[in-house]
């Protein structure tokens, strides 16, 4: 699985980090469940030189609620995936994307009144 892909529009010479299709399937599956629950409304994807970011918004015109980041350089250390909160605090970091995203799935569990 290659995490570096040429960025179109810049001559294709610089490499950027991007999410793989299988990673996006996992993220978009969670995103769909959160939209259905009324928690999230919009998202944005950024592919930069060192990091790929999937940002989640409650409304389009505000700061992201959460950022799901992929940093391949941290693969051998803390893990390449991280969920970062609105205040910049790292909520979960690890090597497995599904495990890291579990911190957000807890938001779907609500007590029945």
C-alpha cells in the first residue's frame, strides 16, 4: 500500500501523503453513521507533503470538530493514524485505523431515555 502519490497540478514531481481507498472506506463508513445520527454535516480532505487530513465539521463554515490524520513518518513510533479534537488535543493515536476511530464511535452510543 503506497501512501505517497503524485499531486496533480504541480508537475507530478512532488509527493504528498494521501489516504488509500481502503482507509477512506473505513473513514466514510463512520462518517455516514455520524451524519445519520445528526452529529456531523460536512467534511474536507487535505493531502499535504507530510500528512493527509480528513476534517469533520458540524457546519460548513466553522472549525473542524475532529481531524483524522495520517502521518507515515510516525508509523514505526506512535502509529501513523491520529484523531485530534477541536482544541488540538490528540484523542487517540495508533497503528490501526479502525482502532483509532473507535474513540469517535463512542459518540454514537447514547442512553435511552
